[in-house]
């Protein structure tokens, strides 16, 4: 340790890293590219030790991205140390491909070259190819999130946390039944990977079990069990018959209201990069909304869990895109145009369009099911549907 800090080259290297990273005139991806190449060159010419350079890089990069970055709202919202660690790990692994970079450095190490007996020139070529792919990925920015400043400003431009229009109870019931039944069951969590969501799913299973146990007589219990098994098996077979569609729905679906809102306000580019987007949603949604809630509590009076949840629903309506007839509408206002009053029937159709359900082949079956669930007027629905272009929906 004494050698480490007494060696001037390492001190100069650390100062260079921190100074260069804090240069606001250069984009972050370009900074990382230059640093990656610089470390590679120092490794090839054996100027500095790989492990010590990586350690210094990790320390300096963590200080920059989590404490010294010019993204003001990031510093205000991501305050918990575990959130800072999650953010840093995500940036390293998924934005800057640090794992693959470490593999390149390992291939260049004396240890690897000695145990494999591979000629250095061959390994240099292999590393050059991998590094080219890494640098190409970093520079392309095919998937990019907005800064926290950009995201919060976008949110504030559309909705005021201190005063917003709360969604009425009937429309809440419709939206949450279709999009996120667990929404109010998760007062302190925002994704499907949390204790509250797991507890909610267990409770749903317990409800089915209770229904079977409360059935009168063995015959009725057996009937319920058979129905449950038959339904589960039929759904499983149905998914296997169209596996690509099922996998696509798994990736696009299984998103909470908060995850959907986050991607609507925070994804800057690469919305169609489904895997990268889903990982970002799972990582950043709890950090963003958990931190935002704490920030609002420090700056507003009486911020309850319910008030914050209703704010998320109100913001969701401002930003959630609507998909119908191969068109994408920015939000509910663009979808309905200048219409001032939106009925429950209108809102049901809007909600079904959030996930493109009215564009599916079985759209008639879907809408008839929800009409019966919410006990809506079929004549009114038919009248509303007559104004929807190119629909082949039949109301039974």
C-alpha cells in the first residue's frame, strides 16, 4: 500500500483520470473510450500495473458519476449509497461494457500469456477485434437514457406535483385492472422485482386455494381443481404454440405503471432495444421514483404514499403512448383530440390501446371480456367504436 501511494506515476494517473472525467466539454462516452485506450496502451508497454490502474479507474469513475457529475437532479434524487452503487454497476456493465473490457485486459496480462503460451501478436489481434466492438458499442449510443435533469424537466413541463388532476375512481379501476393490478398493493416499491409484488402474487394464489377449500363437498372442490388445472394447462399450450409472440410479450409486458412511466419520460433513444430497455427499467425505476418521493417529501408538505401514487397515475396519463391502427399517439389528449369529457367507455378503449390490444386478432374477444368485467353499456361502446377507423370489432 505504501508503494502504491508513494509511486508518482500512479498519483499522476489518478489525477489525470479525475480531471479528464470532470471535463464537461467532452461527452461521457468519449471520455470512457479515451481512458479505455489509454489503459490498454499502458498495459501493452508495461508502464503501470493493470490491477492498480483498474482500481484507480473504478475509484475515480465512481466519484465522478455519483458525486461530481453536473447532473444536478441525479445528485438530489440518488442519495442512498446502494442506489449509487446500482447506478455505477449499471453504467459500467451495460453502458460501457466494462466486463468485456476486463476480459481484454486479462488477455493482455503476462499471467494469461504465460499459461496459454499464445504468441502476443495473436492476442493483440484478438483484443483489437474485441476492443473495436466495445468502442463501437459505446460510441453508437443506440440505447440512451436522458439525464436526470432532462427527465425531471420533462416531467415538470407536463405536470405539477403540488397541484394535479387526480384520476377518478372508476377510471382508476379500469386502468389498474388492465395494466397493473398490484399498483396500490406496492406502496413503497415500483417494479415486479420486490417483496410487495411477490406478496401480492402469493395472495392471489391463496385466493384460488381458499376458493377451492370453501367449495362445498369433495365434488365441488374437485371441479374447481380440475378447472384451475385445465385453464393453466390450456394457457401454457397456447403460449407454446406461438412462442415468439409469447417471449415478445414477456419482454414488453410484465411492466408496472411506474416502469412504463419511466421509459416514457427517460428513454432518449433506442426505445426498440427491448432487452436493454427492460434492464434499464428494472434498475432505474425504483431508484428514480424512490428518490423522487424522498425529494418531494423534503420540499412539499404532507406527501403521503397515496398522494405520490396518484401523482404517478396522473403523470402516466400525460406521457403513456397510445397504439391504435398502426399509429402512435403521444398521450391520452392526443388520442381523444379536443374532447373535454371522457366517459368510462372511452377510457376502457383508451386503456386497451395502451398495449395495442385493439390491434390484435382477438380484439373482439378482449373487449367483450372487459365490457362484462366492468358492466359497461354495450350500445354506448358500439357508438364509440363507430368513430374508431378501420376496426373489425364485434360486440356480442
